[in-house]
């Protein structure tokens, strides 16, 4: 029986639970020194003086780098959704918490203590720190508006005016932070003009490409190693300030240097999800058929970065409508860099669209699930292409049956359990799916194992185990005999971890590389003098080489011939399909209880039915879906970064920036349809890393309205808004 789709334990699990998995900050090398970042205490202005004399003289200090003593770095030439200027190159302050110095000492404690001795004065300016949608302007690049209009319809407003029923509302979401368990860290070591760097990253090729230009080094002379990543969610895609300055300082001092960010610094130095304001207008017939969608999305944007949330784009891919208008605007704030976060644009965008659809259903007297089923789009709304594979209606049907949706009472406050009002909500889960080009190496080894190598990253998502499962399935050997090798820049160029495309891109590459390696092994066995198979017609079967009257495991053959390994590298191309559109789909159901006296909301159960093509590992895939739903719970009920008028984030710690903990998480059920998407690849797998967060906040907000009758349009939905 194929191992694909079965619940397989993580191959890296034993390393992690025993503490033997080395994350960046765990690495140690000879003569290691330690860096500590110094950050600004104003949000806008310039540095007028930096007194570093005491820090330089402090015990153990090797150097202090600042705009007065800068490390030579070249301008960034690539946008990686991170900071748009290298650190320490001028005295301009663009946000509170900006890196303004690096202290290097013999120990971390010495570097930290010396950093506290630096005295900085500023010429401060009043920052813009209020997210005011009235001050929004079109973005400097990209298309500010998209209009899809039916023949004869002059404008989206005309389509709305002609609709039998309309609703309009504005929804807001706050700044969110990634809060990965592993803080950002970098260890850099030079041997001559060759750089070895251990650094957190969602793809080691992202590091080599950026550092080559920033440091002025041949990319071939940069080696990056990062096999384990303790969470990313987007802000480990870019190379933040600690990466280039740690590498440059190590080169200047001739010493390996390790810099690890504090938890507070991870709130400012490495980006956040922007705030958003969205006004959604829906027009429909009285039977609930949508006739117009107008979605105006406004996002905050930092001057220190180029990324903003294109939240309105959600309406280009979700529901069928002959008339769709999407507009994108920005409000510039003097805040830390804005960057990508799990399901960028669509996570927050779906909260507004799903909530507006609920409001339309209420106005029409329709069931929220029925209005979604009625407007399920058979083609991509933005371009009319047929979906490669879509079974969303089945997700709705199965989800409703499993969740008990028929028991939902449409009248708010009708279901009471002791001190709690109980309500149900539903949301559509979806995210784009794609398949890029990727190369993988498969290596048969004399010890009887097979190594599968590529530059991919495993952020705790289970990508390592996916490599092992796919190769083991093709080779007919146990998963435990396949060793995945990720996060090494000397490996073939595989897909980075982002855009929910790791498995859909790397999986087909593992398949073709495994086939190529089998061919290379059979050829080696038949053509090598001294081989028992020399000159004979030979085939491979389940770890064995077979010819008439003779068989031998590949490990035994390589050992007998004293050859350490036989390998092959192969490349899987990018999908090129001008006819179809590719997305993963699902239905999310939520039950929420709201205390009648205190207003406290509690999610009591959730269910997600998933249509994401072939599921490679049911166990880790379920964890991915559950993780997205939990993060959606956090966005809906807890997470809220508070920005002071000074431009300072007030709650840069895990005591006051709240994320869900074990006690907050209810029973969560996940059901996979498991229909292979063979138009995307022979493997048939689509992405699942981001899509389950989409629609989760809308489902929870809808359940709260069903429980209480209160429509909350501002996240998070805290108890003060329900009293």
C-alpha cells in the first residue's frame, strides 16, 4: 500500500524532541564572538550624536559599529519584502526600534551590557502614527484598481444601484505579529573570502542572492546552512538587519560572530502584518445571487519597506459576480517595516468579505451557508479560467453534516447553555496554488539509505517528511530509509518555503529525481565491471536490483563494489497552463460561546473540510490546517499591536501581545477530500500552508453574531466590544 496519504510521524521528530536538532542560535564554532543590536528610541528624525566611548572600553568588547563607524554594505537590489535599506549606512531614523548599532563582545552578556552604555541623541520629528483611512492614497506601483464589468454596465456603482438588495460596511484589522517560537538569529564565519553563514530563512537561496550583492561577494563563495527553522509565517523570508551586519562585522574582525534578536526586537526589526481598513459593498438579487462586489482595501505601509496588504484582492478569487471592483490604497505610517504574514492580503481580506456576505444573508433572510453555495464560482472570477479541480460544494455539504449545521438557530440569543450564548458561523477557506521549477538530488548510499537533497526549508511544516514519503513511495522502501537534506545552499535549487507552494513544487521534483536516480543505479549495475549484473538486463524493484536468477539490495551492491553512492539530479518545470486556474478550497465552521454577563467570547469547536488535491502526509497536513485555524482564532479574538502616538509599539512582548495558548484551543476536526489535482502535476498536491487561516476570522465573527446579535466589524473581537 502506498505510504502517500497515510499518517506518518515526522522524520525530524526524534531530533527535535530530544533537543538534538540544531537551530541557528544553537550553533557554536571556535573563537565565537557575540553581537547585540542597539535600536532607536524615536520613530522619526536623525541621530545627532552617539557616544560609544564607554561601550568600546567595556569588558570583552571587540567593536562597536554605528553610522559613525559603519560596516560597508551595498544598497539592496532585490525586494524580499523586508527592509529596503541596509542598516547603519546613514543617520536617518525611519521607525522606533530601528537598528542603529551593533556591539560585538566575547560573550552575549558583555555585548548586551555594553550596548546599554551607548548614549544617543536625536533631532526628533513628530511621526505619523495614526492609521487614518481618510488619508489613504494610491500605491506608487502596481495597479490601484481592477474593474470587471458585465457588458453594458458603465461602473460598479451603477451595478450596485441596479441591484435589488445591497449592503455596505467597513471592517478594520490591527497590526499583527508573527511570534515564531525561534527568534531571528545569524552566525557568520569567514575563511579567507569564503563566507559560511547559519541564519534563519525560509529558503537558503534567498540568503545567498541578497548577501552576494550587499557584501560585494561572489555568490559561489557563500555557503548557507539552515536545516531547522522554528516557525516563520513570512517574516523569515527576507534578510533582516542582523544578517548583513553580522556577516560584515565577522569579516571586519576576522572572528565568527553570532547575533540573536531579543523577543522585543522581533516585534520591530523583522516586520509585521499591516493594519487594514476595508469597505465592502455587495449587490444581489432577492434570491441571494450576487450582482456586484465593490471592495476598497486600505493598508498601512512603512517607509522602511515596500510591502502593503492588498486585502481587496480576495474579492477577485472568491465568489461569482458579473461585476467586481477592487481598489488598493495605502496610508503611510512611520512604523517598523510592513511585511508578508501567513496568507498575506487574503487572511484579513477574507474577514471583510465573509462578514459582508453574512450581513447580506441576514438582510435577505438567508442561511449564511446557502448564500455561499449559491455564489460558488465555477471559474476564476478575475480571468474566467476554469478551475483545475474544485470540490468546494462538497466541502460545504460534508462540513454541514459533520458540524451539525442544521441545528443552527438563525435567531441570535436563541441558543443558551447556562451562562453562555451559543452561535455558529461559516467561512470559505481558499488560497492560491502553484507549481514552480525545482531541482532535487536523490542519492543511493552504500549503507542502504537514500538521501534526498534540495535547498528547500522546513519551518515545522513537515516538508522534510514529505520529501521522505514521496521518495519512499517511488522507491518502494520504508520512509525510515530515506534521509531528507534541506536548508543547504550546496544542494540543487528547490522551492523556498512561501506562497503555499513548497510541496506542490518540490514534490514533483522529488518524483522525477527519484526516477532519474533509479535509471542511474540500474545503468551503474549493468555497466560496471565486477558487478554481478554486468552486461545483464537489470531492473530495480523495491530497493533491490534484479536480473534473471540473481537479486541484491542496492546497499549490498554498492558495498561489494566499494562505491559510496550513486546519484542523480533532475528538474521539474514550472506549470504552464493558460487554460486553468489553481487554488485550494475548503469550508470552515466555528461554534462560539459568549458569556451573557461578562461578554467573554470562547471558540468551543471548529471544523475544516479541505479540498487541496493529494494529501501527502495526513498527520502533518492536519497539523498545518489546525495551525492555520488557531492563528485565525488569534487574529479574531486576541492579537492587537497597540501603536502609541510616538510611533512606538506599546506591547512588544508575549505578556501583552496575546496569542492562543493550549487553554484557548477547542476541539478541532479536519477532513480531507483528497482528490488529486492532476492538471497541476502528476503528484496532484496543492498547497495547504496558508489557506486554512483564510475565512477563519470571518467564521468566528459570524458565530459571535449568531450567538449575540452583535455584528463586530473591528478585530480583535474582545469582550469590551460585546458588553
